[in-house]
C-alpha cells in the first residue's frame, strides 16, 4: 500500500496535479507516519505554493532533507532567521549544510537579504565549488560585485569537478567487478533452484527498502525560478487584488518511479530512481523516491526476476555484463515449471533486442528503449545501429572496445563514454565562460566590454531571449535607447512569452516616448502573466508616460506586493512619489530598494535627486557619490554629482567631474549644459558660450540652452543678442515655469543681475 500511494503521489507531481498529490500523500502519512513521507507531503505543498503548510509539517523535524525543505518554506514566507537556523543550527556550528550546493545557495540568499554580504559571498562561492554548473550562484556573485573572472570559475577546476561527478573512478570500477561476479554467481544459483526460500525473498525485500529509503531527496531547487521564487509576504498595499501567485513550474529532477511489477529477467538500474542526473549534483534538483516493493505472486519467473532487479547501484563494465548474461542464459535453460521456462525465450543469446525488451512480461507504460541499463543490453538500447553491427561479435571484442572508450554512463537514455563526458564538459564550460564573463562585465557596468563578449557566442546561443535581453540592458545602461529597443524587440521575437528584462524594456520605451508600443507591451505582459512584477512595472511606466502618476504608483505598488524583493519596483515607486512631490515616501521607497540590493545604483541616484531638490547638498553629494562608485561609467550620475559639488561651491571638483561625464558620453547634453553653468559662475563667459554653441548642435530645440545664452549676453551687456536668444527660447514652447522665468528676464533686460535679484 505504501509503495502504491508513493507512486501515485509522485505521478501526480510529475503531471502537476498538486491537489491529487496532496490528498493521496495525506492518506500516505496517515497510514505510514514516517518523516520521509512527511517530506514528500511538504514537497507537495511547496509545489502548490503553500509554503505555510510545509512550514507547520516540517517544524521540529531533524533529518537533513527535512531541514532543507523547512528552510525553503521559511524563505518563501520571509522568515529568514528561522530558515538560517534550519540550515545552520546555532548550537551546532560545525554542522554540515544540508543538500550541498543547493543548501549553500539558499543560505547565501538568506545572508544577502539580511545585509551580510561577506557571508553571502562565502556561501555562493562554496556552492559553486561543489557544483560548477550552478549558474544561479554565479549570478548572485555578479550582482554582489564579487564574482571572479569567468575563466577562473568555469576553468580547469570546474572541468575536473564535473568529471568526478559523472565518471566513475577506476578503483570504484574494480570493486564493482568483484561484487558483480559474486552477484552473478548468486543469481545463477538462485535461478536454478526450484523452490526459492520465502524467507530469503523477504530479506531481499527488506534490504531493498532500507537501501532506497536512504535515497529520499527533497524536490525544490534553492531560489526557485525567476523572481517568483523570491516572493515574500504580501505588501501592505491592497491595490489590484488578484489571486495569489501560482506556483512556479519547478522541474522535477526525477522521472517516473518504476512500476510495481517488473517481469524482465535482467539486472538493470532503476532509471527513475535518480532521473537523468545520477551525479552528486542531484542534490540540487532532487525528488523523493518510493521504496520498491517486489511482488512474487505470478510464478517463479517473477520470483527470479524480482531478485534480479536492483533499485540503484554502481555501473558495471560491458565485459562483466556479458558474463552475467551468459550465466543467466545457462541457468535459465534448466528452470522449469510455473511458466519459468518462458525465460529462455527472452534470454536467448548474450544480447536482448529492443523488441524483446518491450514485450517482456507484458509491461505497460513507457517503452523500455527509453530507459537506462547498465548491463550488456545498455549499448543496444541506446544505439540501434550499434546493435545491428555487433550482434554477431564476441564478448571479448566488446570488452576491448569498451576499455578503449573508458567507463560509460547513461544520461537521459543516451550512453556516454568518459571521453564524451570530458568533451561535453569542456564545450559546456567554454559556453559558460563567455556567458559568465559577459554577465560579470555588465554587473560592473563595463557595458561595451560585455557586448563584445556576447558577440563571441555562437549564433544560435546569441539569438536566445536571455542573451538578447542582456544586450538590451547593456545598451540601456549606455543610454543608447534606440539600440536597446532593437535588442529587446529581437528578444521578444525569440522568446515571446519570456519576462526577462521586460521591466527595463518598458523604461526604454518610456524614455523614447513610444506610448503606443509601451501600451501594447504592457497589455501583452499582463495577458501573459498578471502575477509577474515585470508586467505591472510596464503598466506603471505606461501611465507615468501619460503623466498619470497616481495610477502609475498603484501599478508599481502592485509589483512590490507580488515580489517584495524586486528592487527596481521599489525604485519606480520612489520616482512616482517624487513626481507627486511626496519626498518622504519617495525616500522610504528608495531605502527599501537598497535594503533588497545595496548595489542598486538607481536608488542611490534617486535619493541624491530628492536631497538636491530639497537643497540638502551635502546629503545629495554623498548619495550621488555612492551611485558613482557602483557605476563609475554613467554620464548622468557624474553630471548630477558635479551639480551637487557646484552647489557646494566646489567648482574646481565640479568642473573635473563634468569633463569626465562629457568624455564618458559625448552625446549626452546634460554635462555640457552643467559645465556652462559652472563656467558662468566662475566668470568664464567666453568659454561658456563656446560650450553652449557646441550644445546647440546636439539639442537644437532645447529652450534652456537659448535662455542660458541670453543670460550670458545680458551680463556682457549685449542686449540685442540677449533679446534675440530669449525670444528663440520662447519660440521653443518651454514649460510654464520656464516661460515665466524667461519673461521676467526680458522685463529686467537692462537691469544688472545684482539689482535684478533684489527686485
């Protein structure tokens, strides 16, 4: 009964029928209340986005996997201190973190969100050392600005680690050879006996259950997928109440468990026990495995075949497999009675064809050809052409060819030799080096270098949604909104339903004032996933472009409600509060963004702008400088830092930073305009005019440029030119505030500035 219920629960989880899985797993736990079954029930709740239920089920449990699943539920509920205590008990400082790389990754996230940067970096680095293919950990290191060069992280050490995980050692193979020979002898003896001992069968059954129960693993991957996995509790905002976010589709690492009855008399591993990944990395994405039951109620063929199955086990060489099959063949011919004489039909010869595998025992379900076998039949199942060409070859020739290729393993139904695994690892790491280095360069805002790195990718990798989104983000940081729009448009074509970078894309369209494209994008994203924060950010930008800041703020608050750890949504809320001149709430929103991500320079910049408008110039200079340290290549940040220094009467420093801003982006008109202002305050009117003449080439329709030139001509007592430029400024249709300022300057045209200020 326990095995049937467990199989039913796992089958429901595989088919995303969470309600049925929970119901059947509750029956399982009521009948067999073991901690392992409770883990399976917690997995069901976590899969269905009911972390609170998993929390209460696993609270107080002591097994390592229980602690990991409990920490996952705490993390989803934003109970970070309890999650940390579960993974790293305070009374056991030397206790090992459960689930290896996945546990260290989750612990790193906890430390990151509790402002312990050094500890977070340490655990992310440890996770990468245990599993070099844990890309999410490298992403977090890049976000924290602490990632090493990708050539080091995905270099030779990573290749060695992958080989150790996937290729069995020679010493292990030698030990397996002796155990395999003894196993084959015992099997042949048992096969030849007419009456197998029921006591012996029970003993084998209990041993099998004990072995498989040790292989129970938890299911969810640390951090989940995308931003949904980081969702905390709902925010206080109650706008746009929609159903709670659906459970993100977490991929099961295991496939279907074995059927309750297997009639094929061969000795093969359980393909479903560990899924496609049988390496130690399976602790990252693992699944709970049911204890296997052997049924012996259909004659001695089923008795024998039950003994021949092992739930899991190490790989065997082809030579030993051939010997085992030969022993089975000789034994099978002597067996008679209760239908066991049919075994000779399936065991004729040292090879089994794919067709006989499908028909053996009348097995229903997936084809045997899709499973993995470690015996001599493995190569035939994996490669039909190889089966035809080697049907008449001798076992010795097979052994020689196998020894030349080295030890073999099976992954996803495909047989791989050690050399193939080594070559595949090198190819994969080569790809990750390019992707990792490009992402690292982007996170330190070396955007042009990142773009050059992405161009080294193969065409099929470059034309994926993720890479094109990263390209769009790089152009966005370089303030090249046209190219950013082009890259994001290609990303949408490559992955129409991906939300990666769509919040930034909506901001790009906002800056380009593409209201129609922005409205269409927002509608598409909402229809794709109305529970994603990126969708509501796009909708908020759409309303913000239309100057409806209150509705825009509600949309951004909805994004925060869906994901309280989405830093950019907090920053956008701050921008809208500032537009509504609610500086106090704007400051709070920026500070929340920095609490989520201390390197989110947009929030530092926003705080600097608030203090600049409040004329708190020292605070403004501090926050602009913090943003500049994070992103030292932003021309906009340098411009406003220079403005704050100019307000503090530190004109020399301000002029130096403005020169850097101009060199950083020659197309940005802001530093040129601010440089002219600084030169005017330093009484360098000729130089200021030269700068403004250059600026006119970039922004010929900007009224403030002509107004500033009018001020300079007025101070030089060139009233005709001053009047001309003030008139040109009014023709540009400036804002109402600028119109009033320009008209006041015209009225006081012949009044010296010193006296005009007093009037």
